[in-house]
C-alpha cells in the first residue's frame, strides 16, 4: 500500500485582518498628523504677516522721523503745530488709520511746550512716536 504523506508548510506572514487593522491605524495617525501640521503651518503664516506689518509700520515712523529732523534744521522758529500740519498733509495715506494730536506738557506755563503724538495702526498692531520742539 502506498503511503500518502501530507507536508505541512509553515509559512509565516500576515493575515488579511492584520493588514486591514494596520492600514486603519495608519490612516487615523495620518489624519491626526495632517490636522496638526495644517494648524501649525497656517499659524506660522500669521506670525510672518504680523512681522511684515510691524516692519512696515516701523518704516513709516522712520520716514516721519527723517522729515522731522529735516524740519527742525530748516524751520527752527516754527511751532510744532506746523510740523503736525505737514505730517497730516504728507502722510495722509499712512495716518488714515491712526491719529496725530498735540499734547500740552505744562498747561498754564508760559513756555507752551507741546508734544506731537503720531499714532499709526495696521490691523492689530499700533505704533506711536512722540515729537517735540
């Protein structure tokens, strides 16, 4: 009689269920990673935008300061109110969202010392400069 032998193959591998579970876990982790990275990237863009706006405000105040120094040299006898008018005229596009105002330092004293406060705003950022004579 012929003997029939069955050989049992011992192949190791993953079952179909194990592969499906692994793919589901990887998909969940991938979605979580995309959500986290999306909020980080959009948040960093806001920071860069705020820095650009702040730099732009600083440049505008520097321009006004430059003109103030030139005005002091060329018009030493004029009052600070004249410079306020010049700022409001020359920088109307900058001051639109801000304001200029004269503040009297020592009211009632004969000196009439006044400070020009220039405030410019760009969205959430505000920059103020004080000028006096």
